[in-house]
C-alpha cells in the first residue's frame, strides 16, 4: 500500500512537495557508502540507484573521497536525502585514494563506488567488514577489494539501465523486491511516472501548481490489480526549506527558470 502527502512551497510561484511512502514495515540497516569523486569516476547514476533501494528504516553514512574526504550521516527516510547526497557529489578531485574513504566509514555493511583507477595511498589488503564493490567499469582492483573483504563485486557501467542497477543492488544487499508498479501521479501538472518503489521506501518530488487541486495517484500490485489514492492540495505562502533544496532555481528572491510543466526529482 502506498500513501501520498502534499506540502505547499512558495518561491516566486506555487509548488507542492509530494512525498510517496510504501507503508510496508521492514527492517533497517546502517550502511557505509564510500564514493569516488575523482575526475575519472562518474559514478553518480550508481549512487542514485543505490538510494532508490533503501528503506525508510535504513541509515546511510556517506563518505566522498579523492585525496581527501567529506562525511555525513543521513536517515534514509529524509525527504531531502537525494539532494544532500547530490550536493556532496558536486565536488571533483584529481586523485583517488580509497583508503582514506574506507577508513571513515561507519555501519553494518560497507559499499564502495568507484572505477578502480586508484592512484593515491596504499593498496587494500584487509578489511574488518565485507566491502560490496559497485564498479563503473571492469576493474581488477575493485574485484580484489571485494574478494579480500568477503564482499560482492558488480560492474554497473555507464550503459546499464537504472532498473537493472536497482535489481542488482537489491540482490547484493538482500533488499526485498518492489510490490508497487506503474506508479502514476496526475494533477495540475503533466503526468509523472514513478519507478517501482522498494518496500518501505520514500520518494519525494517537487511539482509546480498553478491553482488548488487534487493529486490522483494510481499504481498496480504484482498481480496487476489497480489501486488509487487522492491527495488534495492548496497553494499557500509557505516556505519549505526541504523543497528549496530540490533545485537552485527555486528561491524566494530568484526567478525560477523551470519550465511551466517541469518537475524536479533527484
């Protein structure tokens, strides 16, 4: 069963922050995610696919590394999780030292996202916990890290579709498969199609609304049965800090450059 909630946001126009929740009660884990932000890596799509597999009960410690690190811990239920992680990925470094990233990780399971083109620091020959390595390309170094730590090694390259990435990541992390499909939102905006959601997960979107209205959400279960939910909304002069993170175009003093029917979701 899915539920939907709307919170108004006013910038120089009206917006609604729509949050969809899968109401299944699932257990959670604390994952440590080390992300290579060297200039050669470009692993953002893998990171976003990973975020889509988390449940609301999960905790995520993110460490970005090149030759130095940045570290933050998040609740996976936070509506601004994608925006916070995206902000961490905007920095690019010239070197890649995985040891500095892995040493700062916290959690029950460790994950490394990289292309394996390490050029700084010592080689990784041991680990206190399994390190699941999601590589951008074929990499003997990433395969070695997974092997010596007891983790899994998967190549989630540039050409793999997001749905395939999510499927592989769920299998590695032993996450339950989605049970809600063909999720569709309709209202005073163009139709928004939402990818299948993991059980217990949360997805948040920012949509422009030009008048008060109702969001119509429809979705199917594994047997193809159709379900519907309706969520009324009204435009108000409310400022929502979370909504403001979705795009730098939305601010109280800056004219947004989003097209009339554009919706933002990271």
